[in-house]
C-alpha cells in the first residue's frame, strides 16, 4: 500500500481511489509535486506467467494489484488447494489458464486437467501434481481424488465453481477444498458470497466489478487483483497436460504429458 492513498466515499457515488496531496514546501523549502495515481489497464496479459517456490509454498504471478499496480500473486501452500469462485462470465476459466501457466513455470512435475463430467482415477506420480477442474460443481466421481487429498502432500487441486452451487451443495467434493481457505473470489459474485471463504466483510472496492477482477484470499489476507489473460496459450487444452478422463466426451482438444 502506498502512503497517503485512500478511498473516497460520497453518498450516492461510486467509491474512488485518491492520493492525498503533500504539503506545499518540504523542510528544505522545496516544493513536492503531488504524486499521480496510475490507472489499472483495461487489459492485462503476458505470454509466460511466472512464479517461484518459497519455503513450503508456491507463489504464482497471476495479474496486477489494484492498490499499486505491482505484480499480483497467489500463494498456495503445500497440501493446500485453491477455489476460483464466480458466476459464469466472471473470468473463472481465464484465471485457471493463468494459474496453470504460472504453476508450470514455478514447479516441475505433472499437471492433470479434468476434461469431462467425471473426475475418474487420478494418475499416481512421484512428483508435484496439479489437478485443474473447470466447472467443478458439475463434475462428479471424485472419490479417488478425495482419498488422495488427505494422503498426498504433493497434490494440489485448483477448481472453478459457481458460488451458489458451492453454498447449497453440502455433500459435493468441492466442499473439502474450502478447508484450505485459499481462493480467488471474482468480484462479480454478490457481496454476501464473501462469507464462503472469508470471515467477515471484504474491504470496500475502489473500482467497479468487471470480469477478471478478483479478491485473492490466502492466509487470512485479501488483495484485489486484475487477473492477467495468457497470450499465446489461451486454452487449458494448449497447456501440456495429462488427461484424467478418457472415457467421457472431451470438452477440449487432446492433452499431453508435461515435460
């Protein structure tokens, strides 16, 4: 957070970000020009993504923070999982693509994408393993995955879900992922949806909700980030993957093993 920056609230108007103008004249008698507030770009994209290992966590570059336009990151601790929560059209699939690309650059290992409506049997591998599930609230048959969640420290699941489905489907396998308390909550969710992952109310937004804008919730902290859209690798099916479901109709083109 930049010193002197705040959010201005006026009755009947959209909250907006402001920078407090410094006092004219410094102790040395010099005039200090007021700082400017950079504008969040309409589109954020990159071709490779990035990330790093830090202790027992994987830090993924996923976009640009609203506060200071620095690189926005998401931390996933070993043995933890990530939910991307938002309605259709909120940028969930774009977020999955960016997370998957950044993971690929941050960690060696295997990535599995679930391409059908049944998770099926997850391949056993002797390396870090990322499982990516889009529209997870419509995907079933995750008994093997649930068993692995409790026994494999090197297994990480990233799943995109609709907030209403997550709220009302008490016995669905995605409920187990909530225990990690790590999520991207797309801002096009309703205000009340914040309680799905965050105790209490989220901080006020200084800009209007739009696709790809999300609250990163991790370790009890919240950061507002504009998710970057991957350039060049625009589909999950274009990322080197192992498909976990060869028996159901594919929702994307064939996938391949990560090298």
